[in-house]
C-alpha cells in the first residue's frame, strides 16, 4: 500500500487518478471541487507518468475531450460540480451511447441553477436516472469518506472498462472539502499502446490494423432496427450491473426494527444518529447504498419483510426515497418509507435525524 | 477515546492550520481523524472555524452540533459556540479576542494569553501554536512527539526550519495555560 496521509477529498481524487495509471484529465474549475485540477497541476504528473492534465475552455469542451480520448481506449476522466455537470450532460449521453469508458466526478453543490457552493445531494436523480437524453445509465459510486474518494477512482475505472460505460463518482462539497486519514494506493503503470490494443483493440480507435475493420466510435445509428438492438444491448448491460456489481454497507441492521437509508456524507451523519437512537432504546440500523446505480433493491426488499419501516436521509427534497419505495413495493411489502432532509447547502445534524425518526417513523 | 473539537476565530489567526496540524498529529499517533472546515464565501476579517475529530474508532459524522471542546478566539465565535459545548466539556479561549467572558458554569473553562505569548516569543504568527499547546495541556489527546511529526508532515519542506520555533510555542502554551473554572 501507498503512504498514509491527511488529505482533502478533492486532493485525493487527483492523487488516486495519477496512481491508478490514468492517461488524461480534462476539466474546468468550479467550487467546491477546484482542488482536483489544482492538485493535478501542482503534481505535474506529465513528468512522472506521462498523464495529460488539461484545463479546457469550458465544461462542454472538457467532456468532449474525454469523449475523444476515451474512444482511443485510454483511461480518462473529468470532474466538476453540479452546474458544470449539467453542461456536460449532452456529452455524457454521447459517451454512454458510444459505449465508452470514463470516470466523471461530481462534487455536488446546492441547486437548482447556480445555487450555492455548499454541499448537497440534489443531483441524485440527474446521476442515477439519466441527466442527458436517451435510455442510458451511469454506474454511480457514492463515497462517504476521503478513503473512498481514493478507492473509487480505481474502482470507477474498473467498472467503466468492464461495461464500456461511464462511471460517476457522486461526492458532495463536504466529502470534497474535508480532510481525513487516507491510505493511498500503490502506483500502477499506465497501459502501453500494445496493451491497449491487445485488450481493447476490438473497439478502440487507435489506428486501423491490417487484420481488422476500422473501429468507429459513435452514438449515431440511422437504422431504427439497429438502434433498437443497440438499446437492447445497453439494457442487458444495465441488468448485468444490477446482478453483479451492487455495493452497499449495513450498520447495526441485524436486529433493527427501523432502517435509515443514506448515501455519501448523509450516511456518516446517520451512523452517529444510529448510535444516539440506540442509546435511547430505539432499534435502528443504517443501510448505505455505495452504488446508487445499480441500486441495492434486493437487500431493501429483504429487509422490508422484517422491519417496521425505513427513513431516507438526503441532502435534497427526497429523491432516493423513490428508489427505496420501489424496492419495498417490488418485494410486495407495504411498510412505511419516510424521508428527512435538508436542502440548499444545509447539512442535517445527527440529532435532527433522530428527532425526525421519532416524529415521522417510530412515534407515528 | 473520541474528541470532538471546534476551533473558531478570525480568518488569518491560523485556525484551519492549527486544526490541520492537530489532525496530522492524530494520524501520526495512529488515530482516526476528520478535519471539516467552514468553507464558502468567507472573507478576510470574517470568521473561520474547523471541526476536528480524533478517535480510536471509525469516525461517524464529521458534522456535529455539540462539542467536547471549543477553542474560541473571537467574540463572534464565543456567541455562536459557547452554547454548543457538551455539559462537562471544555472551553478554551484567548481573552484578547473577546469582549465578554464565557458564562457557562457546567463546563471547564481555560484561558491562554496567546496573543501576548506569541509576541513575547518574537513572532505573532505562532499564536495558533501557543493555543495548540494550551489545548494539549487541557486535553492531552496527542503527545508532543506526535505534534512534531504532525508538523513535519503538514508543513512543506521549505518551512521545516520553523519547526523548532513552532514546538517552542506549543511548549510555552502548554506551560502557561490558566484554569478559570474546573468542575
């Protein structure tokens, strides 16, 4: 393992990118994630690993640079915060449509519009349901610690390449700005042109070889029958993600009667809320979805058969609650699913969560 | 052991870097740590604060609404955070920064004349290290060895020549902590 450091979440994204053998980063600054590119620029990885770091003229340019570079089979990424991700939405849809791997980091801030620069989780729908146009999904990873900001860069690339689909690391201003102890990863070399050709030569646009047809990266297909076939293939891919790559964590759920469901920094707050609630004699546990797409529906369905209710805690107006309700309903259960949250950059406190739990679920 | 601490004062007093050096000292002592700053549209002359949590267990919420200890370096922070110290907790302040003494009777109160001590040491910039030393006397969450290692890790190499001065400031603060009320 690499060194033990105290670092900001945003800085760790940059360091993890260099260490996992990333070939290129294209971005445009925006609070609260500007430290990602700042750290990369200060580290000058082009001298060390040959990684390209480029500040584009806009978010639209960044994502299209990612699109082009991803088409060549390289490991490439970008990062932004909510309004910047909206600008990238078209390009993200194109990348998903062209079936190319990349990592997109969204360090969310409060919206809508320019909103605030304080932490938020209001881009849940945008991240897991689409964002851009068309029937596509991103693989969405929700880190809850600075350590996971490190770990999910490599994981994001692995999943992106496994499925030839963009991965998103959906963080928030709190995880991006706070410092925690982090065990950095070991350095992995960047892949050579030969390795890329051997592994991804069937689709990478890395120069036509005599023994194969030319590869074309496109999301355009004028023949509807072929476009439908493409869509069916995408759907099979999403079903495979659901079957093979769901990640979640459970805390004190074994004997729990009530389950809090929260991701990212909200899950950290809920961990403390669980401890406070347990001290007060309430049997509460926490389910933390780590992949928001694919969503951990199955475990929620299983829990719904034995618990008395769920409450989601989100820094938005109640978005993930819809997926929890669906998961409970699909399991044929009717236990209550409630929501508690704060918006606009306000972070709920553990005691507010416990109070909401008492008022909305346990008392009611 | 879990210590949930808020350090609050004016921007420019070294609040965030004091927190960072403490957090790094915790890492060096093998603890879990979280450093959570107030960030946002802050301005020069405005308030700055940072929550630092040190624990021997996995840290849950980095955002908390009551603290084991508050280090308070200006009046605005006194107004905001005095009431957020847990009963039985600790409040450490520099009397130069405040216009009203703390009023709580259910917490331990300490003061440190950090501004004057730093001036006497010949460098007002080490004010925050004096306060850190005082804090470590009141709450010995890490030892001085770990602080030295924390300084080495958190300061860029070009500033390592300042480590002895910083450690002297920590030592002075440690020696000159004044107890106001002990429960």
